[in-house]
């Protein structure tokens, strides 16, 4: 049981680490020959500052007459890429927590039981000793 608990703990930590890396690494896109930094996917969870910046870049491209479809402008493309990564984070995070919780439960359930040895000489006459 302890080996299984250790395996689950390692997998849980790996899932949480992967979720952190995926969620914290920035996303870059290329639109009309320019590179745009979409930022970290988890930054979108705190507010819409990034989305305001994407709107500004999209407006500038449209003002230049780039004639780019809306889903390929920074506003749409950044949202799509960060949403894809957030989906992975929202899956890996809870999976990691569940695996760690299962590891803790298995660790404590799999602990060796204390064996009490009863000396037959100390037991009263007529009693039975279970080993």
C-alpha cells in the first residue's frame, strides 16, 4: 500500500506542477507579421486588463486596414490560446489534488498494525490467547 501511496503522491505532484507551468507560462501569437504577448493564462482569471490590451491591438490592426478575420486578431486569437491552456489547468489541478488526497488516505490505511504479543503465562486460567 505504501508503494501505491508513493506512486499516487508523485503523480499528484507532477500533475500540480504541470498545471502551474502551463498556467504561468506566457502565450505568444503572430498576427499580420507582428508578434503579440498574450500573457499568462492564469492572469485572465484576475480581471480583464489583458483583454483591454488585446482590444487595443485589434483596433490598431483594423485601423491600418489589415482586413484580418476577427478570430485571428489578437483579441480572438489570444482568448482562444489562453482558454485552451486554462482548460488544461482546470483539469490537471483537481486531478493532482485528488491524487494527493488518495495518497494520504492510502498511506495511513497501509500503515503496519501494531502487534501485541501476549505471554500465555500472564493470562488468567481458562482464557484463550489469540495470535
